């Protein structure tokens, strides 16, 4: 003898046990990281917001462009940005 469920799957009261957990993007990482055309991650460098009069022109120039993230850090960022 077969048992038949009284509720279809969509109206099952235990449906929350079947669904996958939501993938959420970390909004803090989303604001700080840019994705390049090749899929790498780029961060802005530190030490360029204030006290710039004390720094040499060379030090400010070295700090001008963003920094491509290393492979070890890339894995952590990929977990925090699942849709990037």
C-alpha cells in the first residue's frame, strides 16, 4: 500500500527544510572591491586620504593605482561575492 501526502511539495509545511540557503553578498566587500575584465579583484591602496603634505611625491605616486589581489585572498573574496 502506498502512502500519499496530503500536501503538495509547494504547500508542504516542512518546505523550509528542502530549500537551499540564500547566498548573500557582503555589502562592505562590494563597496571596496572592483572586478576586472578578466575576473580578478582590484582593491584601492591605503595611505592616500590625509596627511599627504608630509609624504613625498614618489610615495604618493606609488600609491596612485589600485592593487590586484593575490590568489590566496581571492578565494576569500569569492566567497563573500558569490555573484561576481
